[in-house]
C-alpha cells in the first residue's frame, strides 16, 4: 500500500494542465495503484494524479462501491444539470453546492492502454467531471457562483492548513520527463 501526500490548495501543480499519458508501463500502473490507495485512505470519491504531485492525465474514482480509473479522459456531458454538494481532498473541510452535468460518458484508456468508456449519472458523473477538471488545473471552487466562491475563499484563508509551505519540487530519476515528483 502506497499512500501519497495529497497536495493542498495553493500548490501550483493543482493549477497546471496535466500532460497526456503516452507510456502505458509499469510506472503508470504503480501510479494508478498509489492513487487508489491514497484515495481510499483519505477517504474520497476520486483523486487525480496532480493531487499527489504528478502532472499526468490520470484519475481514480470510488463511487457506490465501484473503484476505477481513467487515463486521458474526454467527456460527453448531458444538457441536463444537477446541483448538489461537492468537496475536494485538496480543500479539506470545504463543501459547497456546485452545478454539474447530470450524466456523462467518459472515454479514455485503462492502465494497460485499452480504450474504455464509462457512463455515469449523478454522483459518478459529478466525480468524473470533478477529477477531469483537476487534470485541466480547475478546482471545484472555480465552478461556484461569486458569493459562494467568496465564502469558500474566506474559509480557506482561515483554515489551519492554509499557508502551508509549498513542497519542494524535485526532478524524477524515472522516465517521466519531469512530469512526476
């Protein structure tokens, strides 16, 4: 079990667009395993690679006892919307109502490079959209209306974890071309 440290709001990796995965190798499979272990230990409904400091387009989810992952996702969103509570492991303790598509079809790959499609509604659709946003450097607080975002920022400034020193970024000795820490 490899539980990794979850990066918190303010860490630049959370605002950086992640790079597409090109190598479906043992290192990627280990990343997926680490994401699942970290997500379940937190616990959370999803976790994206940037949240553990790896700027690659990979995320995991654990919704309604279904655990999965998706690599290099692209989404087809329904026009119908849902409005409900959302939180984030990188923003501990925050939960705000957020608008999302009610249903999603997500296309991408599994850790072996096989094409997959995931269809989900409600909670699974919310998790897939939330984690895909992470891969684009978008946080759920960016989706809030002005008043809710202002309230969230106030809570963040007053949180005991706010202002923690940014992590030291090191060059990976592995063939990740500097995308992993």
